[in-house]
C-alpha cells in the first residue's frame, strides 16, 4: 500500500493486475475520451509503462482498491506528460463505471494532489482533459484547478482539442483542503500557531536528551524496536534548531497500532498524528520532554531518506549552512501552523536531498 483514504487505498500495479486493468481499459464507456479500442497489447503496454514510471520517477498511476471488499475499482495517480515542449506533472484517473458518482474519484484525486504538493514538493499540479469530458472538468474545478490553456493533442485517431487545468498549492481552495487534511491527520484538534519560529543554536545536551528517550523507549517496547535513531536538526552538530528532539522509531508495521501504541500511551506518550496516507506515519509527543517520536514500518523509504538527509548534513558543512540560513530566514515570519513553516523549507530540503541520494546511490 502506498496511500490511503477513508474508503480506499492506492498501491502500485504489478503483473498480476493485468486482468483487472484490462476490464477497465477495454470498457468503451470508461475509455470514451480516448476514442480507441484497447487491445491486450495496449493493456500490457499501459501496465509496463506504469511499472517503468515507478522505477524512473518514483510515482505513476496506481491501482485503486476499495477497503470494504478489497476490490479493484480503477486507477489514479501522477505522471510526467508532454505539454508544449516541456514536461509537467499531471493528475489522472479512471474508475470502473459501477463506481462512478459515489465520490471515489474526488477522494482519490484529492489524496494524490496532497501527495504532489506536500511530499513531492510541487507548487502546481495539472490535468490535461478532453474538451467534452465534462465530468473530469467538474472534478478538476472541485480540486481547485483553473483552466489555463486550450491546445490540440495527437491521440490514436488524430488531433483532439484538450484543456489544461492547473491547481496552485497556495490558492485559497487548496489551502482550505490542506487545513482539512491537517485536521484529519491529527488525532487531537490542531491549534493555530500564529507566531514566529524560535530557533536555538546547537546545544550538545540534545544528544543526552535523545539518549535518555532512546533508553526509555527500548525498555517500553523491548524487541518491538527494530531501529531507533536521533534525526532532525537537533541530531546535526552545529545546526540551529527548534529545541525539540526528533526520534525515528522503526517497528515491523506501524499501521498495527495494537503492537506498540498502548504501551507508549501507558508510559506518558501522546499520539498526536496518524497519517495512513503517508507511509503509515504515526507521531507521538512526550508529557515530560520536548520530543517528536516518528514511527514508521520496516524498510520504509521515508525513514531511509531521513537518515540519508541527517548524515549528509553532518558531513557536508556547505549544505548544513545553506539549510541553516533558510531556517533562519523563514523563522522571521509569522506562521499559522508550524507545518506551514516546515513546508516552506521543502525546496531547499529537496535540493539537498537530491544531492544526498545521488551520492548514496553512487556508492552502491
């Protein structure tokens, strides 16, 4: 599973999905906008293209599965598409017709749009829609997208008139959707911050604070702890930070809360954030110390990225200083939510992360 909503979960396609995908792509009503009958070879090519996108881009069109009965109901996701000689990130979806008009498309597309904005760190998301596909146009508008262009696209049987719709991460409707997402992911109601961020210069005692918490968590969870690490800015000597100790805890499956949540709650931790649509992330606070305990599953990509980012900053002073300067600049502004401050660091974080991951891959 990659992403999750209240009624759906999204996962990558695999070779075993051929028959389900064929029922979707070979339905003329579903595929009317393409004006093309899909052969078995067309279906295979489509499936192979998504699997290649996962490897190349880290995303693509994903299978949409209904939680209630685990049935395949369609596809939704993100892909890079050609537009007037450049590449843009596009949101696309197709659902089986028996699942139309039940809100599934909006639910899945909203999840993907949030993923594009807050995890892929995109400022804009696009949809290329055939001019007479009124249902998709209505959905695009509901997602906060606005029409930006009309152009001809060559499909299987010649040129077709298409519209380009675009959503802006900072538009009022997208910000409102973001607020709703934040409230939904927080177990307790999130409070507005409306202050500047207070940064402290690096303090060596942060290491002791982490070690105290590490020992405590290991005593509580025992063999359920697969890995525990000091992460975040307080783990990087010489880097300014909010005086909150970020801790990465790896368990077998973070979605199985019964395995670890009750023990943590009994020992003074508070479950603050539950994000099933983002790597099944859980975040706890402590009642006696300023910590953020982030829980992920074994082999989670995001957990690995956190460690790569930490180690890169420790060993590369030029990027550590770049990150510090960005933090200090942003800290001067008043932020409605602390998460908004974190999101605004995304461009520099992504740039540094790209260098770190490239270096890490080159070593393999």
